[in-house]
C-alpha cells in the first residue's frame, strides 16, 4: 500500500512539473506597448458612428497576434485596411 502511495505521489509530481514547464510567459510591458502602438496604427481610433475601421474583435485579434509574434507584425494587414478605406 505504501509503495502504491509513493508511486502516485511521484507521478503527480512529474505531471505538475511538465504542466509548469509548458505554461507561456506573460508579455513584457515593452512588448505590450509596442503591440498597442501597432494596433492603433492598423486600426486608428474612429469617431462615433463611423464605419470606416475594424471592429473591436478585429483589434483584439490583431493585438493578440502581435503578442504571439513577439511584436513582429507584417504591415500588409494595415496597408490592406487603408486601401479598403480609400475605395
């Protein structure tokens, strides 16, 4: 019985360590500021009632993608949005 208890504790500890190693690190303040600036550039603030820029969900998705990419965003999306707005 004691042997089974020891094995259970050992396996539980190994699972805990494996889960802890896979958790992502939180973004730094510098990265968040950079991504926020890129988001504002891609989706500039709009006036009330205007429909020329993206939705809030698109802005959140852009910000999350920026964080995942470490702040390295291609500006194709921003250029595409501006071209669509010009039409």
